[in-house]
């Protein structure tokens, strides 16, 4: 949150804690000014509610990871600040119960502004780092926030708290003040910092699955970590199925790094197996480029490469990003 930039968000089509209710970056980009690889300048989109004149180049450029051009100006959509918000923390002995709670909330026609997940390893790291009073014996916690008109927020938070208890939450803490709410939010926001201090190298990944597959996916991540003898904590945006398995390792240990790579390769394979994707918001970059064909298929990859060649025939924009020389052989699960 402290180092995020508009340009970076546009190039990765980034999301965040409020993505479930408010969407991701592409939902707020109305127009762009872009310098093409040949030096020409184009403008896409505009301040219009409707515009279907030709291909939607704005959406194409958002998330293109700097491979098609340089964005020099962006017109953003603004929305009103919500009138009220309330925050709660639900604590579980079981990941399955936490996952089922997520499904129940959505099934009851409520869309929280924030619906975040942390597993036990993340909880322990955050508590050691921030001393927020989190229960380190819990297997999972959900951070849930709703915003909007005061009466709607109060009604939804009461219903959500009841659903959490019905699904087996051992404790539900509703913030009684903005200071207390900030304390609860800080637990989730501090997750990466808390984990990063535990090892010389931290590798934050980004696999997304349907909400119904969160619990199976987390269980697979834990099994894979044990199989390859690596240390992985998982947190993320439970509301939209975007999980961040984060490995605590040491880049100087070549043997361990090879095991880490194998573990993440298997995690990507399972994300696709569960109907998900290799990245929900961090982008493909270089590390995931060998796996892109797993998600989009060879034909889809060819289309993307052709688009890249049309924009950038000399391949001067972020060469090496997104498109690997070779695709990794698909793991048979």
C-alpha cells in the first residue's frame, strides 16, 4: 500500500483488499495516453459511459505488463467515499469452515468490501510481528469489512457475524471503533512484512481459484510444501479466490531453491486443475512465463504473441516478459 503506484497498478491490472466489491484496476481506467514502440502517441477511451468504436485498446493495454507501450497519462474513474463501514474478525479451527463461510456470505446476497483470509502460519508470523492479540492456535481467520449506508452496514455485519458462528467460528470480534478496526486491518496488511522477516528470501506468489475451491487449494499448498520440504504460509483475498502462497527460503541455498521452484510449479498446476489461474493480480512477468500456455493454451498464446508483434515488431518493450522461449511440460495430477 505504501509503495504502490498508479502506473504499476495499470500495467499489472492489480487488485487488492476491496476487489470483491469494487473490482480491480481495469474497472477504473477510462482513458489512456500511450507512447508506442515506434514513437507514435495514441489516446484510448475517454470520459464516456458508452464507446464501442473499434477494439477496446484501453482494456488491452491494462495488464499488458509494459510489453505493448509506455503509459504516460491515465484518466481514472472516481467513486464516492462510503458513508459508513464496520469490520470484524472471525476465528476458525478449520480452513474448511472458513471457506464455507465465504460461500455462505455470497450465497446470502451480500458482497463485503473486504473478505480476507490468513492461515495458521501467517497468523503466527503476524502476531509475532505486530502483537495484535491474534490466536496463534487458530487454523484460519477471516477479516471481513462492509461499507455503505449505515443501516445497510449494520444489518450486513450482524448477518455476517451470525453466519460465521453458524459455520463454526470459535470467536467473532466486531470492531467497536475505527482505531480497533485499523488494528484488525493491520493484521492482514502486515502479513507480507511479518513473513518476510523470518527468512533471508521471501517469494510471494499469486494463484487464484474459484471461491468454492479455496479450502482444497490451501490443503494442496500445505501438502505440496511438506512434500518438497519447504516453508509456505498462505494468505489472500478469500472473497475472490485470490491466494498468496508465500515461501520463506534462502536464495543462496541452491538445493532448496530448486525444491521451491518445483513446489510452485505444482501449485500453479493445481490452481488450473481447480478451475483457476496462475496469477490473479501480480502478472506473468518472467517467472511465470513458462506456465502461461497452461492457462491460455497454445492457440491463445499465439494470439497474444501476434498482438505483441503488431505493437512491437522489434521487441523492445520489456523483452523477455510474459512470453518464455519454451513452455514447461504440463504436470499430470
